[in-house]
C-alpha cells in the first residue's frame, strides 16, 4: 500500500497555524488493490503507543466499534500491553491519537493480520482507531486542510469553531453512529457514519439500494467494482440514487450508491440492522466534519474550494 509523505512535513502543516485549535495532521493513503485504485482510500492518523518508539499510523474507522491492532506489526513494536483476564484477543494500551491521550484502552488484536514492519522503507498501518475512542470526546475533521482535532475538553478556540457549524442528531447504538438523512424526500434513520469507507459516498444493503435507485442491480448500465474488505474481496454494484441526498445542511445531487453483491460486507449485524453507511466521499472536498460524542450531535461547516481555513 503506498505510503504517506514524511512526518516532518505533515507536522509542519499543523504548526503553520497561529495558536488556536490543537490540530494534528492526517493523511490519505492510496490503495492499488482491486479494480479501481484510489488516492483517498484510507484516512490515516498518527498514533503513539506506550512503549513503542516513534509514531505509528492507524486508519480512523468509525464503522468499527472497537480499536484494533494488527497482530503482525503489533508484535514487533514492543508495546507495554497489559492482558485482559479471560480475553486472549484483548489487551490494554496507553498512548495518544494526535494530541488526545488515552490510558488502559481495551484494544482487539487481530492476530495473523497486517504487514510486517520493515527496518527501512515505509511503515505499514498497524491497526484501526475505532469509534470507541470517540466516546466522551469531540472529533473535528478538517478535510480540505487534512488535519483533525480529538479532545474531551474543547477550549475556547474549538468552541468558537463549533458555534459556526450546523448540527443534526447523532444516535449511537449497536456500536455505530447513526445520523438521520433524506433521499429524494424520504427520511431514513438507519445510515451510520463510516470514516473507514473513504472512497464511497453511500453503501447500502441490497434492499435499501433498490429503494434508493429504483433498480434491481442486474441492469447493464450499473457500475461494478471489486475491492478488498478485511482480507476478502467485495463485489460492489453502483448507480446514482434517484434524487438528492440531504444530511443537515448538506445536499448532494444524485450521489452514487453501492451495495455488496458478494456478501463480504455485512450491514445486518446488531439488534437494529442498518440501511447502510455514509463514507468520507460526501465530505472530503469542502467540509469540516464534526462528531460530537459529548452532546451526541453531528456537525458540518462548509469550506468552499480555495476558501480560508475555519479559524474562529
């Protein structure tokens, strides 16, 4: 998987701003796997783990309910991990994501997964930051400037930025973060935010996809895409939705929605099965996105192309 640019250059981006919000850089990792390589396939954030030297990189994935480390690179890091009695695949870790510290976080070890760390050359992703780390915190993703802030105690600068955003309800349940939206004027409450789906705007269940598009999925004009999903290959079918998608103040004309025809992507898990997920492609050109797990609300602040960053 292609790697990000140097850490020094990324940290310089965050340091270029005057005092205010405590930003940290994030980077897009490209993906050359599957039929259609994407430049913004993975949203990677800097992580420091207690006992490991230097900065590691993990995917930010709000579609996962628990933070995960990949067994192969994690075993090589030498972290000070404490076992969880009776849970052989869980460890307790301390460290920081960007500027946000955590201690004794239960982390799932996905054994036998991930790429080996190399003595020289680019470092692979060592895991995923799940939305469990967002509980009681505010996450601000400034997509145009490729920076983020994660904090449990918003300072005056961040509160001023939040005051300029437009918010809608955020409903956490079944380990996912659901937001209400409308498609072609029809309300839906079963779509959750998934920052792990960076290349997509909407991925739905087959039944919901048919409602959104008015298609069956076998039409010759539909799109086909093969992409990797946790070691499996998902075969996605896509088409524009039959109308506009509205989420708070955001309205997108006929975004492409996808469903998985192969069974590799399971949206039906949990007591309340989901209609689908919303990926970063809805936001990453023009928006600052806010996931506020203190007040359980979802916010957007529009940044026109070439516009100034959202400083209070």
